């Protein structure tokens, strides 16, 4: 630390160049923080079943492959199962293709298996009695100014009606609230009757997308999951039972390998960053050749000069990187909150910070090692003579 002032002065010798380089580093690590949050949001989900009250039963082959409706009663008879509901992806848009609505066709039992959805007895009854009824989250209703009793046309991106029309009419019968521990986006959902959906769509097959199972005790999760999967073993509709978090992650992966996409983007960003900061450090050392020679003249060893230049590069990366990730840690929750849950980014955790700091140090060493070696190998006579 006794040479910190010397390193700091050398770093800001050319203030304009250093500030522009810092802006680039801040932008790179801001992007790293946000993309890392995206990766975590899409790929997180524990495969461990222990301690989970809700399980999701989907096709082993693909979540787009349906399961027979008759499987519901067999699952319900398994010891340890408290309730079974099912849902199908509907995929609706409202008025304009950019107004995407997270819509699902569900049965009545599904609502009882999801503790995040808070409904009054009157809302449940109205939904059960209205064939084209729909339940919408309060944030979704606020976004489009929907009211109870209003008729809403949704266009399905996948399922046309039997008359060939892709527009489905629905009547809002309830606007539900969510529990305080509900995940982001839980109040952005649109639920419609599975029976109405199954009978009216052109591809009616009496199949369900997946089952949601609520357990009597989380301790029975592993045992119940094995029993459920055993029901369809060696059949044409084998199942895979997993936690709700793991299922949501696998559902998101249908878009693509999010982790690989994020890593590819970050590799390109950091490669560019290495070139930029490497050029900055090379110029800084080239301009200070006489100064480094003077340091050697007054007693600084080759290793000391090497350490000073490396410390300068690492400090540059640490300053910009920490600022960038600090902005990302504030921006990620703000984006989630400001979007009403449509953008779901978890806060930056300790693992992201550790990974980021390690990257800052590694990149600092990479961009500083060549200029540092040049300074270490510097001959005093040649440097002072300008050779």
C-alpha cells in the first residue's frame, strides 16, 4: 500500500484517456451484471425435490408433448398427494402482437394447488360458472385498464378455434392478488378454462400440458415423484416429475440455450475490452519510459517496476468493474419492478460478485503483463537516451 499514491498518479496521468477507458470498463461490467442476472433467471431451478410442496409432472420427452387427461385421477390416488391440477400453454396477444400475455388454460383444481394466487370464494365460484371466464392478475389488469365484467379478445399464437378464427373472446370474472412471497410476474398471468380451451380449439386432443401436484408434506416429495413417474413407465407418455422452479427453468430453455447465448455475448464483450484496455496500458507505459528509468535509477528493482505496472492495470479494472456491477445491482431490481414483473431479474448475488471481481483481476493481469514486462526489462541507459 505504500506505493498506492504512485500507482494512482500514474493511472490518472492522462485523465481524459483514463476516464474514457473507465467508461468502457463500466459498460462492460454493467452488461456482465445484467446478463448474469438473465442467465441465473433462466437457468436456476434446483433439481432436488426435498422440501418442496409443489411438483410439476410433464412429458419426459418435451414439455410441448401433452399428457392424457386420465392420468390426473391416478396421480390423485397416490399416497401423500393433497391435490392435482393441470394447465396448458395458451400463448395469447392483446390487440397488437407486441402485447404478449402470459396465458394458461387451467382446471379448477389448479387454482387450489397454487398458493401464490389469492382468490375470494366469489371469484372462484364465478370462474367455475362462466365458460369463457378469465382470471387476470392485478398488475396485468392495471396495465391494460381491464375491469371485471369486461370482454377481452385474445389472439392465440398457436391454437386457432374450430372455425379457423385465432381470436378468442373472454369475460373477466375476477382480478386476483398474489401472496407477498410470490415470484415476479405472478400477477401478470391470464387464466382461462381448460375445458373451454379444449373443446373450442382446432387441435382438441383431450390432453393436458402438465400437472401441478400439491403434497401433504414436503418430506414425501421424492417418494411421490418416483410413484408418479412409475405410473407411466415404459408407455408412450412417460413423465418427468420435478420442482416448480426446475420446470420453469426448462420451460424457459425452449427459447434456446440462454446460458450459452449469454456466455457468447460476454466473451465478445470482454475480448473487445481486453484489446481496448491493453492498448491503453501499452500507451501509458510507452509514454513513461523515461520515468520508469528514473525509478530504476533511484533504486526500484525490476520486480518493483513490474508490480507497479500490473497494479495500475488491475486497479483500473477494479475501479471500472466495481462501479459497473454496482450499477447493475441497482438496475436489475429496478427493471423488474418498473416492468411490473414482465422482466424478471434476480439481484446480483455473492457468486456474481465473486465471479466479477475474479474477472477484473484476471483481465487486469492479462492487459498489464506485456507492458509490465517491457518496463521490467528496461535498460536505464537506453531509456534515458531515448533509444
